[in-house]
């Protein structure tokens, strides 16, 4: 007759307990290993969450985009007026920049402005403008860390966008279509 065993019961001990007799030195090492609890290192985060190679949550990832972009000025706002289009550039430390460290240049459908700050040249370049311009001038707004680049329109017509092919809305001015206008280039500010 065969003996019926309850689930989980074995007729023979598991292989680990059937090992050959050990010497006293081996028994001491086994006892020491059994006495030392394994150290669990605390893990930051949540159970069941896989972490990747990028540390997005650290402060190291919170850098200003202008700093990472190097010499290009990429953050600006603009508004449309009757005879001019104003480009507003705001950066920390602009109030301390001398007037002669700011220069501007233009072509028929292109404008640029350069600012030397802390020995580094920063440049805003606007190519492919919506319409032709007849000149540019820049002015500092003291106390606001802002420089305004004014583009003089060749024809006093409303600009619905700053650059050809750009999807951002124009700045108010003569908009009669009830549109919201917009601050092109402001991104998620």
C-alpha cells in the first residue's frame, strides 16, 4: 500500500539538508553567516517603480534653457503696433549691461540683436520675418532687466505672425478678427 502524504510533505528531506557531514570549521563559518543579518540598503522611491538611467527629479536637471542654449537668445515676446513690431527680451542682469554692449542689425526680412553679458555674447536672430522692415532700434528698460528691439515696418500693415510660417498669433495692434493675439515665443511661461 502507498502512503498518502499531505501537500508540502516530502518522503525525503530537501537536498540542502542531506549534504555530507561538515567539518567543525565549516560549521563555524555557517553559524557566523547565519548570525550576520543581511543588510538591506534603503531605496528611495516607491515599491514596484522602475528607475531609469536619467535622474529627472534631481536639482541638476533644473537649468535655465537660455544657459543651456549657449549664445542664442530664445526667450522673447513680441507685439504688433501700427508702424513697428516690438520684440521684448528679458534676462537677469540686463540692467547692469552698458548701453554700448547692445547692438542691433537688420536686413529686409531679418533682424538681430547682440548683447554682451559677463564677457559672453548672446544673440537674438529673427530670420524670415512676416513682412519687410525698413530699420531697427533698441532701447533698455531700466529696472526691468528688459531690452526692446523695435522693428520699423516698411508698410504699416498688421502682422498676424512674427515670422513667415510661424504658428504663433500676433500681438494685438490692429487685429479686427476678435482673435486673442498672443505673445509668440513665450513658450510655457
